[in-house]
C-alpha cells in the first residue's frame, strides 16, 4: 500500500480490478439499456424497490448454501478500538436475500402477490481473476405470495425476461428451464441417499462434462454405475416442447415428486407457447447451485456467445423468506446479470457508441455576441423541452464547431443579433445551415 | 452481535440506523424525483458518469481537509490471514473526489470543458445520531476545464440547481453565494495570520452564532476585538443585488484579492439576474468548510424549513483534480443532498403518495375465463405501450377488485369471452364500466 500524506505530491490513480467505470459515451449506452429494462419491467406492473447496499452479516448468512460467496464487510476507518466499527454490516452480494428480508420486514405494508423489480449494484469480494466483477448491476424480478405462489408466475417471469432482453442489442437469448422436483424425485426413485450432493454434482455438467459428472457420482457418492448412467442420461434431455415427459417416463421410475415436477415443467412450457420457437428449452441438465430452490429453475444464455456463462438465472423458492419471518412466503424470481452482459459487449467492441453527451443543440457564442442573448436563447429552447448547451465563452467559430463535433452534438444554434435578424441553426450531420423559428423549430429524427 | 447458525431458526431483521429503505409507494415518488433531476441535468447537456462505489483509501485521503469524514473501509470476510482483504478499498463519501480522480484518469479521452452529472449513493460511517444518514444519494454537477474554467459556469451551475429543484415539490429554495477571495482578502487586509483558521471559524456562524464566532476569533486566533468585530460584521452582509460591494468597500480595506472576489461575485450575481427575485442572495457568511474551495462558494436552503441544514453546497476549486494529475484542471460544482431532502419530507409526511405500482391496467381473470385469452389480452395492451398486470388466477370479482384497489391500479380490463363479445374496462376512480376497443383504448389523464 502506497502512502500519500503530502498534499502537493500527486497520487496517480489506476483502475481497480473488478470495478467497472465507463467513459461518457459508453455510460450513455448503459443508461439506455437500464432505462429499457426498467420500462419493460414496469410494463408488467412490477414495482421498484431499493434496499440499502448493506445488510447485517447475520441476514446475509441466514439463508445457507452460500459459503462460496465472498462477502465484503465494512469497518469504519476512524473507529477507536472497542468502538462499533460497522463490523456487523456487509455489502449485499445479490438482490434476492435483501428482497426476502424486505418482504419479511415490511410484510404488513405490502400487497400480495408482491411483484417487485430491483436494479442495484451488488458486490462480491472475488479474487481478481478471469475478469470476474467485484461490483456489478443486477436486475431482478421476483413474485412473493402468502402460503402459495401461483405457477402462472413460473411462466410469466421467463416470458418477461425474454421480452426485456429482446429489447437490448445482444442477439437472441435462450432460456433453459427445469424443475428441481424432477431431479429430486428421479434420484429418490433411484434410491440415491445424498440428494443434495447429487444435485450439486449434476449442476457441474457445464464445467466437468458428462464423464466428470458420471465419475463424481460413482466415486464421491458411491452410486452404482447403472444409476449414475441414468442420472447422466436424464441430464441430456432437452426438448422445446413437452416431449421431455415421455423421455423421462421411459426410465420407468415411479415417484410422485418426479411426476409433480414433470407436470409443473409441462405447465410452464405450455404457458410459454407464445414465445418464439427455440428460445425456450426444457433442459434437464439445469440444476442451479443454491439449496433454496424447490421447483422451477432457470438459466439463460446468449445464443451468439455459446461459451459465455449464463446471463440470467433464478427459480422458485418455498422457504427463503421464511429465514426472516414466521409467515409462509414462497416466491419465484429471475436475476439478469446486467454488468456481466454489458461489460462483455463493451469489451468486445460490440456497442454502438454515439454522442458523448445528451445535448441536442449547442448555442454558439461568437465574438461580439451578447452573453445575455446567448443565455436567453438557450433558456428559451430548454423551456421548449430541448436539451441545450450554451457555449461558455466567445471563441472562434472553428473552435466551437470542433467542440460540438467532438461531443457529437447534432445541431449548433446561432442566436439572432444586430447583423443577423433571424436565428439560424446548423445541422452538424449534413452541414446545412438555415433560418429557424426559436418557438417552433424541432430537431429531426 | 446476535448469531444465527441454525438454518431453521428465524433471524428477525430490523432497520439499520442511518440506512434508508422505502415502501413501494414512497419509492415511486423517489424515482419520479430522481427522473426529474436527471432530465433537468440533461436539459443542460451535462453527461452522466458513474464511478465505482469504492476508491483506494489513498485517493480518498489525497485531497486533504476531510479528517472529519468517517470513511467505511472494506474487508473480505473470507480473507485468510495475510491475504488481500480489500483493506486498501473504501466506499466514497462524496462524488467530488471520485469525479476529480475520474477526470485525471481519463484525461485524454474527455472533451473539455467537461460537464458531468453524477447521481449515486455515498457512505459516511457516522455514529447513528440525530438521524444522520450513513448511506445517501447525492446528485452532483461539475464543470472541469483545462488551465481555466470560465466564470460563466459559476453562474450557470446555481441557475441549473435552482431550475432542477424548482421541479420538485419542496417549496422555494434560496441559494446563498459568496466568494472565498472576499474572506481571504478581507482577512489579509486586516493582517490576520491564520486565514484558514479564520475561515473555519467563520463557517460556524450557523452553529455557534455571531457571539460565538467573535469569541473564537479573539480567544483562539488572538485577533484584536476591532478586527474580530469587522469579521463578524462582514459576515452579516446579505444582499440580493450587487450592493454588497459598497458595503464591503465601506470597511476601507485595500486588498487586491478582496477586490477580485467582489468583482467575481458581482459578475455571478448579474448573470443570475434572470432568476426570480429573492432566491439568490450574496451572503458573506458563507464560507464552506473544505479547504479546496478557492473562489465562488454556494449553499442552498429550503425556505419552508429555515432550521434545516443546507440541502445543496459547492464551489470553485482550482487544484482539486491536481491531486491526481500533472495537468491544471480547475472546476466548479454543486452537490444536491438528495436523500437529506427526500427523507426529511418523507418523515414529515409531506410526500403525496399515490399508487403502489406503475400498473395502468389490470386484466381480470374471472371464474371460467380462458387463461390464454387473459394472457393474450395483457400482451396486446402491453404491445400498445401500456403498463399491464395480468391477474394471476381465477378468483372472485370482489377479490380481484380489492387487489386492484389496494394497489391503486386505475383501470381493470375484462377480456371478451363467449358470454360477452366486447372487451370492457372499468375506471376504478369513477366506477364506470364500458365496452372498449383493445386496439384503440387509452387511459385518461
């Protein structure tokens, strides 16, 4: 750690690994994406909530199954020894746990089914490797209801997610859906003892492959090879309709949990019948690592980047909110890994960058101009709802044009004056300049 | 610190002092305010930037003068002894320092004058007392230029701030402006040795009053009583035009820095001539605590809450960015204490709360309805740009009306069906129900 105590020396800042920061022209695109996502969420009537960036450490660790999460705790740098240093507070690592805590805490003030979206930064104290993000935006939707949450939402949330993502220039997104009960019942039917362990192994199919899963089931879980082979074969089932049911039933495993899972997944697939063919797949390899999922589980991938990890994930949880409340409050949710997607495309140079500012019109201030006229012109255009910069000093036309052009400002306005009784406006794209009525002119396109 | 290790016990969450969290109906209002501020900033062509929530501790401590800021450092809870635990990272406590660091770091990629707005959360590890916020939104605007920044911006920023705040339902806001050079030159002219110390004392006028300031100048700074009296009298000058100049000159102090300060302040006041009378005051009691201000300084207060602390503050700094760069990059900026204002009005019950969700239309699902029809109706209305919730299950009309009414949804839609060949829509405010064309209907108001 370098030190800096002399006010006159210069501390040269450097990027901090895992923390993103964009130039204005990239930020403008990011804002556009976030706006589009928000407006899509709201088009389904979901309400916004925001929770503090911190939770008590006890809240973050209450739900279990996340020993692998790297949590950033806080400490007041100025705390005296023995004083409260903020040590019981930590930055949230996702938006699901804060939402569950929020629902439990504000239970009496919410209308159920509670449908919320939440777009906030999250933090994970990952070791900076493989370009992992330590601060990132997530965009989450969840529905929580009392006692039971309708299976309709298991279909509405992925439909919403696909709708939301179709508004972004990221190419097609394919949603893979399964149901934990299928794995649960299938393993039960096979007589597997450690079902949680088996699900964790199955979840690694992407990373360790078919053979790796087979080996782990046999070696780590002492499963017999016939049963292990069936587990691997189950995970290979992928259909874009409900034909997965027959394929699973062909294994001849009789189990009521398995049957319930098949029925639920079939219901969800049928409800999603309106979605473009091929974008929704019943994919029995999907397991999801978190222990709290109890039914439907989701993952979504960018079709154009098959090797890129999943960009959305989620599922149904029956008991998550129960970590914080005596009420039974099951839910279902999906989280979009916004920064993961955005930074991927930004780094690959796939974003269409435009202007460096939101300005539509720059009001020029030519030598000899009345500053009051320049200011009043800018105010008048602004009153009419336009986004207007006033050039701040008398400088050459060339210097002002260069400024406007470097920032990508589409129009430059020349206020009326003694020599020129009409206002004039120059279109920076076409180069045309013409008289303009300050009370009526509007930008094109 | 309570502990929670058993997954089946309930960890009852409680609010964390100093961290805000709102119910959906309050959050909707907050979002509206934030949207209005953003759109006002953009109407002046300012670009958005966001910086990471953290900076290196060295960056935060580089600018000096903020020993009183309580900084929250990070530490990875899972760090092994000796491992990097994130300890060199800390949450930013304002947006000025991150902006200065950003400008220095991205110098070559920015267009100057660089005009940016930034709306983010900041953190201060305050001891939870007097309702102090430990996490809060600030909304900042700054202009940074190379070598010199035009004095025009010293007037444009407060005009922008007043314009922005006039769009919020917070009553009138009064902006108090002074110039550090006036204090500097006045004290110099009086022969005061410890000018920084004198400015720090003068800044406490609000807290310790006229007598307290007088006493501190005499006792702590060993100023003679005649000089101390003049300092106090200077701070009493408040004019809504440029007449402060004569009042200051009447002290008969001849100093070039003082004169430069008077000229600058007069220029800013004249440039602000278009602002409603009484909302801008040249107020020579304004000093601002930060050492880095070198010229114009601002504070703004809510006229309706005279005892409430200032809600905006800022000023001109010639050397702040220089802490991180060899380039001379002076700037001027104002910060709006968004959460301070919003939480004040929320806690006083002064917010006009409306719906609990953004939904315009709820599509009902009456007993016997075709789910596919309900879903298709919702999709069609959504395609037309409306915000639409689909009621998720067949329940009694009464139950569905109650849900819509509790959430403040203005319209309920009844899809066409075998018994009722027309779509119908009910206005929840008037109670009227009438046939509606799904391809043409629009909500009123």
